[in-house]
C-alpha cells in the first residue's frame, strides 16, 4: 500500500547505526546546493536554506557534505541554514581533496593537511566535534595508513567522533580498520554502477554503513532505458525507483540523494515508503 505524500518521511526507511549514533536510513547529499560543478555559493541562498529546512522537516537527520564542496561554501551554508542544529542531526563531512579551480579535485591526504582541514570544518560547521569525518579519497602520494592514522589521532583528541572512508577498495577498508574503527564507507553505487559490489559485501559482513554516492546514477542513469521502463511499469519516477532499489538492496545501505529542488526532495523522501518485492527488481539486474 502506498503511503500518501503528506505522511512520508525519511524514518520510513528504517534506521542505521553509525557507531553509537542512529540515523534514518535515507539521508541528504548537500553537494548540489553549491553552484554548478560543486563550485561557489548557491545562486539563490534563501532557496538552498529552504531545501535544507524541508529535508529536516521530512525526517532527514543525516546530511553529507565536504570541505571541497564550494570549496568551504557548502559547510558554511549548512551552518547558516540549520545552526543551532536539531539534537538528532548528524552532519558528515569529508576532507582530503582540494579544489585549485572548478574543474579540479586533487587529493591531499597528508596528515598536516587533514589536521588543518578538520579545524576548518569545525569552524565552518560551528561544531566542537564532527560526528562523522570521512577521508574523501586515498591520496596516491601519501601512504593510506598515514592519512587514516591522522584521523585516528584527531579522534583520540576529541575533534572527530567517528571515522568514515570514501572511494576505497576492500583492501583499503581492511587496512583502515587495522588502524581505527571505521563506521562507514562512501563509494559510487547505483542501479547502473555495481563496481563496488565487493566493498558493499564487506560492509554487510562487518555491519558498517555503505553510503552510495551518485545514488540516482546522474542524468545518464536517469535516462537509462531499463530503469525508465521498470519505473513506468511500477508507476514510479526513475529517482523513486532508484532509491527504493538501493534501500531494498542492503540493510547497510544509506542513500544520500542530492537535489536543489524541493519537489525532487519530496519525491526522493517519498521513496522511503515504497516497499517493492525482490521480483520487482528482476529485470534490473
Ligand atoms: N564521496 C565522493 O567522492 C562523492 C562524489 C559525488 C557525490 N558525493 C555525495 O553524494 C551525494 C549525491 O551524489 P550526486 O549529487 O552526485 O548524485 P545524485 O544524488 O544521484 O544525483 C543528483 C542529481 O539528480 C537530480 N535529481 C535529484 N532528485 C531528482 C528527482 N527526484 N528527479 C529528477 N532528478 C533528480 C539532481 O538535479 P536537481 O537539483 O534538478 O534535482 C542532480 O542533478 C552528493 O550530494 C555528495 O554529498 C560524494
């Protein structure tokens, strides 16, 4: 039975634990609230604030951001819109990528960079401790153990509550776990991109959250014929089907779809109420 739009909320997706924190299993990715290419401030700041407020009203209590979105502007926007934060809101940010210009994302996993990055995020987010700090991507020029070790040190001195890692392999997950407790992994994953299937399986075995980035598969994903046809068959939009599929795919899945549109946000949260049977996804394999 479908739940009416006015009764939907992210809580209908159930909950998931991030260490000692529990959040609804449908979050919000804030990256798209920057200017295009995740660069600069939003064109309409008040509208971006309304999107964030509406997300919280709809029960979203997990928001993903990064210091490289903007850069810096995305974290500042979240604080301007939502501070003082609702008590159950978990803001997850990331560090380890820098933006020399709008087209470039450059890894910097040096411990000294990460220490400065955490201080910057704490200030912009107006927090004393970051609930979930994720290494955005391994830096090929820095031993991965050194980057994770720096986050472990920051956790020990109370700047970070929990550590997550992003864009990693199973071997890197194992290495990170030998250095510090890891509560989440964030890799690309959607109906059309299953390249992190082995990482998802590892997260399931370990009982840690898997945050699929690019959860709707972007415009190519939305256009994909199979998804379109299946969505039509179920009377759903492509976005709703993509999110319902992710939620059904694994209990450790915590999707973080992003949008600048309140209508799209409502549609995405509505997907938390959809219950599709495994056979509904047969033709999407
Ligand atoms: N760890 C990493 O390396 C990494 C990389 C990329 C992203 N991320 C994180 O993952 C989050 C999500 O990723 P993403 O934004 O790349 O991908 P996404 O959530 O799959 O897609 C967002 C795109 O889909 C559109 N959209 C959203 N809802 C829609 C709907 N109901 N109907 C039609 N179009 C819809 C949005 O446009 P409109 O604004 O027009 O709705 C936007 O262009 C980001 O916000 C960020 O936090 C992490």
